[in-house]
C-alpha cells in the first residue's frame, strides 16, 4: 500500500515488559521522534527567535505553518514513494534533507529565510516519518510482534513529547535558538548509519499508483486557506492579498473533490465520507488537534510572553502537560473496554474543552497557577484522545480501506494542527488588540499588538502591562480551543451509530 501502515498512536504502555527491541525498530522509531523533537523544541524557542530576528507575528506563524504545511502535504505521497522505490532508500533521502534543512534553519539570517528553510525541513520530515512508519509496518506485521513493536514506537514518541520542550528550553537558554537546529545533526548522522547498517531496503511488489493531481490540489487548497488566515489578520480580512488566498483555497478544494471522485485510484476515497461514524471520527481528530496538540506549540509562548518564564523554565513548565499526554492513553484504553468509541471520544474532547476553558480563566485573571494546573487537564484529555482518534477513524472504514484510512488519519491530524495553530494565533492577536483598544490610541493598536504578540516587550516599564495584555489575548485562544473541542464532542455524539 502507498499509505501509512499504522495509526500514529502514542504510547501503549510506559514501561512494557517485553523483549528488547531490534535495531530495525530502534532506528525507525528514532526517525519518527526526530520530527516530534523539531516541532516541540522549536515551539519553546519561538519568542527568542522573534526577538533575535525582529520578526513580526505573521513571520512567527509562518515558522510553524510552513513546516506543518509541507509535512502534511507530502506525508501520504512520501509513504507511497517509500513503498514503491525502497523504504531504506527513501528514509536516507529524508534524513539527508532533514539534516540539510536543519542546518539551513540554524544559519537563517532573517525570518523569511527561516520559514523558507522550515518548509524544506517539513519536506524532510515527511520523507523521514513516512518511510520509518512503513519500515515498522513491513517488518513487524504479525500478532504479538506487531503489538510489541507499536508499543515501543508509541512509548518512544511519548517520551520525546515529554522531553522535547525541556530540550528546547535548555538549548535556547545555554546557546541560543540556533542550537535547537544544530543539536539534532549528530542524531541524524547516527540515524543514517543505523539505517545503512540495519534497515533492509524493502519495497512492495504491488502498490497503489500515486495521485499527483490530488496531491497538488490538496496542498494548494490548504496553503490558500492558511494564507488567507495569516495575511488576513496582518493586512485585513478584505484585503486583496487575503481574498486571493481564500479564493485559491476554495477553487483548489473544489478541484480536488472533482479529481478524487473521478480517479480510479484516488489519494482519498471520498465515498468514505458517506459514513456518519467515519465523519464523526474525523471531526474528533480535528477537535483533538486544535484543542490539545496545537497547545504544544502555543503554551510555551504563553509561559514566556504572558507569565514571564525563561526558555529553560518554560521547558520545565511544559512537563506536566506532556506527561499527562503520555500517561492518559491507558485511561482511554480502559474506557474503550466499557464504552463505545464515540463515547470515549466525546469524553476526551469534553475534558480537553474543560481544561482549555479553565486555563483561559487563569490567563484572563492573570493567575498562572490556575493556568498551569489546567494544562494538566488539557494533557489528560489529549492523552485519552491520542490513541482513540486514529483507532476510531480506522475502525469506521471498511476493512479493504484500512490502509487509506490510516493515511487519512495521519493527514487529518496534521491538517488540524496546521489550521488550529493559524486560527488560535488569530484569536490571540484579536484578543491582544481588544485589550489594547481601551488603553492606547487607535493608530497605535496594530503596532503594539504585533510587538506584544511576539514577546518583544520583554524589558522596560511596559513589561507588566504587555504580559497582562498577552495573557488576556491568550485567554481568547484558549476559549476558542474549548469551543472547538465542545463542538467536536457534540458532533461525535450526534453522528455516533444508533443502537
């Protein structure tokens, strides 16, 4: 199959009692964890990047969005190419591209150069993650061996989710944000050595053909929508640039739909959307991505720009959130033995919504302790959802479409992260502008809002006011995330199968 082999679910068990993993599994899992490290560690460094490169808020959004956009767009075709042309070969290409782009990010002289390099890094991440998953799916595909392999993979991903904010904070504090990109290079060198030595270069004899028109139209549609959200906030929602992005996104989405409905081997079989249960599972995945996974990128900014923590303290402050995301999948599995998949998803989304709503109250009233405690609740709900969302999507699809459903699951996750980050960042900026409008002249609101949003007012007499305004703006993001989670929970309940 030219799609991801198994749903990217984090972890099955924190300390599983199983035989030691093979080097093939270690190398493939390490390849996957590198993508998590560069996502979450960079999130901690964003305020430092903004100040050092004198970047505005739109630039900072593109640093994240370009990476996820390229990653999301190429995840499905990267898996297909690996299955067709050799998993080790494509994995080595991904490692080389990821290493080159990481070095380019470290050397970027401007914000524009950085987010262009981040787009290239996203391409490398897709060609690193997809073949790594395919290697695991191909080498470990039967019974207990398969379960043990995915349990080890899930534990490795979960542990990296916990450690990456701390790693990012430590590196940024000691050697600056550029070290976040440089430090990964020795690990990639070991990964390349391990792939050459231990990973067999297997390929499938029967594979699904690629869908270039679908890939292109899907990618451009997502880009157009993100461009509208980012530039609309920066230049005005009715500006020609923003509306051009929206028009491009809508046109390409319509063209993508037409192409997929007429192709013999589509990238996405849109007939799956005829199943209410499948649609509900997709909505749950998007709600989970928006309300929980996006917070891995946004909460570090709040802890630095709103609370005033250092990069290192921010990494430590993220540990309870990440630990809850790591530990609570086991709670989701226990609930799954007693309740339907839809009810587990609804419960997880409701808990995540409650955590976001409470964190918003803490941020609004400038009570960081309340917000930090609420982050644990967000992580707990996200942990329950983490394994259940992919499981629900695949379980809602026909058996002969399991491979495609797995790929759709991974793509939906990252589309949700991309759009969620953009929407919640927009809510942050709108909230900051609203907080400033009563305090400064109207012609100063836009300039000061951008300065506060990037954390540039980190010194001087205005720092306390800037942090308070940022916190109120972040409360708007948190409440938006809570609303998204609650709407997703309601949709899941309404679309669940009737007894």
